[in-house]
């Protein structure tokens, strides 16, 4: 991760650090099929942040949002992350009911705060990019309940095989009776309920 000069200056002072987590999700609208976006952050109120040249609105989830430490290192290791969100807010209900979370794109940014004023400091830094790997689930922990999102890094895309080597025509060249991938061309058009 590379911080801007203002943030780097505060880190070099070694007086301590404070940061918030910003979770950005891009999913399809179930009714229109168009992409929709929604953001959550670990602050208390809704706030706008400038990220990659666009202003994004993040809904405040307070300390209820729980993101484990994110490991940033070079390489192609596939990593899974579990993020906990509060289940009863209107924004989380929108994510679960109005949007189709299947394979939704996800970004997590770290927003450093000024150690004295608590105001956002510098530019948020992206520390995770990937997609939802499992359907969001409501879980209970004692008396409290939460919505769990399971995400996987983009390195997962590198584990997918090449369809050219597994096409129906390729399999029939080896064995004329092989019909294992006969409908592979149209399976992407089928609507299959996800997470049921």
C-alpha cells in the first residue's frame, strides 16, 4: 500500500494511528438487471469519500461492521475474507433483497483519520479487491445476529480453467460419444437461484 504525503507524515510522527474500513459492493438489481452500488463504512454517519476520481457515498455502520485484518503481500494466493454487517439496517436489507449479491464485485479501502481531530486524512487506500464467493447469510452469536459476507480475492480468477480445452467439440474429438459439455454454450443464459 502506498499512502499520500499527508498520511505518511502522520505515520512518521509515530503518535499512533486510527483508520476506518470502507466496504464497496457493486451488484445487479434483481428487477432491472442493471449494476447498482452500495457502500458501508465503520464510521457513525453517512459520508462521501473521493475514491479513484469519483465521489462515493458510504452508509455508516459504526463499530458493528467487522472486518478481519487484511494481509497485503505480493503474489497470487487466493484469500477468503468474512465480513460481518448489522442485519437490520435498511441498507443491508437492500443489499440482500433488492440486489443480486451473487459474484458481486467488492472493494475494501482503509481510510486513515487525523489522530487529533478524527477527520478523514488523505485518500483512502484500497487493500482488497475481489467478489462475493457465497450467498450472504444471517448468523447468530449469542443474543446478537449479523449478516456475514464471504469474499474472495481476484486471484481466484486465475484458478479457472480455459474453456477452449473443455468445450463440447474438443471432447467429441477425443470420443464421439462424449456429450458431457453439449449445452455449455447456453448454460450462462439459465436463471438458477443462488444460495438456496
